[in-house]
């Protein structure tokens, strides 16, 4: 077997956010059997320093701090007629590194994580296998933004959705196999790009149920009931979700259960998210060293996203921690679990009622949480999810 070139739009370490969790487990799994050369971007020098821990498992590592401004990426996008998402990740240094590795190393497989990195796959692959992990159909997110907005931003998002969809379709037809995080995303892409089932596959995200284990975090009786949302808090769908919940849904809950607290837990909260901390009983934590104590303390975990692509790791993590989850239909999509048995699915004021019912009858929440934990252990371990990757990569 030859070696693998792994291209990542964000170097997958530490695996502490959704996009890095999936890519970290994929990378570690591949590197256990074949030499892997990892090439990609980091957000800043702090991430560059942390990512050096991957030197212990990869054959080589090339990192570049992504410093191109949005304005420059937008200008390049307009000039070249390509999506801003792609222009934002353009890099001659990455291209030279890829060319050098493909020239000097016996690489027979190119694994690309996230569509932005497909631009670095050479037109002449010289027979190398090209596996594209889109994760989700990102263009649909921008199309949703554009459909809901007017003015310049609406135009920008509609343009991005249209151009990115064309780009994704072209890459999907070029790759040997395209991967998505759920069958729902895979089916959407197959239909849109006109591709067969064997050409577009779904590999679900897993969950480390040994790490997300509630046994190490005993419940605290007598505390004010806590509703928790977790996520990257400069990501627009998360920002919109907590703003709506804090301003519209949470007041209806507090009206009937006044002592309830709502905690927004996640790094890099935007000014709009920080402003929510001024609302009564709303907590904005910013980055925390460990999300598990917050999940363990939650009476209910909510995922009220209006726009969501793929599988929400925040939902899997809360379920693995045996907490009752109330998720919107968008946040639930792609998760193989039974509403009413493993989690609750509701939106708007129905979500408020579902949360209130769990606050009023905590025993029901505990039953739901235990069923959720058992389901995660049985069906969402990473080992089970990665068996399909072995077949695609040619490890087995």
C-alpha cells in the first residue's frame, strides 16, 4: 500500500470543535496503518503550536496560518468568478507543498477534508485515488441565508450558494468517492449532482462515549435548573439559534419556571452573543476548558438551530452524557435516533413547552437521558463508523 496525502481546511487538533473532531478521528485511523502526510491551515499561532502534537502520528506535517482577509477573498472571488469560500483558502504555498509531496513520496491516495481544499488536488492525479469528504452540502447553508435576506448580503449569499453548488457538483463528479456525514446529506447531493449511490457515500460522525461519560460527573441536587446550549459561538447558525432562544423561547420558560438559567457555552462569542448576557438569567461563558461539567449540570440541553447541515456533534455529546435533549427538526436531521425515546424534537413555542415539561418532571428527563446514552454507546462509537472508511481507503 502507498501513502496518503490528507488535505484539511483546519488542522484537526485539538479535536474540540465539530469540524476538527471528525477529521481527527479519520486522520488517526488512517495513520495507524499507512504513512499520512497532513497539509492544511490553522486559524492562529496558538493552533499551530497545539497541532504539532500530531507529529507523533503523521509522516509529515505542513501548516499555514490562514490570514487572508474577507475583503481580499471577496475581491478575488469577484475577479475570478469563483465562490468566496474557495478564494478564502487559496494558497500558493499549499499548492507547492502538495506538488512536492506528490513528486517525492509514493502517495497513491489523496483524501480531502472539506470542499475548500479540493482546489489543491492536481488536474493530473496520475492514477491516484481521490476521496472527497464534503461533510455536508455547504452551499445549501448559503442558499438558505440568501433566501431569508434582502439587500447586498442577500445577493452575496445567493451568489455564494449558486457558485458553491456548481463547484461542489464539479468536484463530486471528479472525485472517486464523495463522503457526507449523513445519508440525508448524501441523498441530497446524489440527486443534485446526478451521481450514483456507490459514488456518494455517508459515514456518520461517531462519539467518544468513554470521554463523554456522565459517571464522572455526579448530579447536583437542589441547584437552580439549567438549560445549556454548546457550540462555536462565532458560527452564524449558532448565533442565530441562541439569540432566538434567549429572546423569544426562554422568556416563556421563565414565566412558568422563574429560577431557570440558560447557559450559552462555547468559544469566541460574538458581540451579539455577549449582549445576551444582559438578559435575566442568561449566562455566556465564552471558552471553557471542558464542556462536560456544563452538560452534566444541565437539566435540559437545547439545540434550537433553524439552519443546520450534517450531524450536530453538540446533540451527540449531550446524548452521550445522558442528558435530555430538545432539538429543532434541523438539528435532529441526520441523527439516527427515535424522537420521544432518545430525544425530543420541537421548534419555537413547542420547544418551550417541551423544555418546561422536562423541568416540571425531571424523572422523565432522566429516563430520556439514560435511553440516549445507551443508544449512543450501541450505535455511535467511532470504531463502528470507521469500518466503512477502511473499505473506501483500501485499508482492509
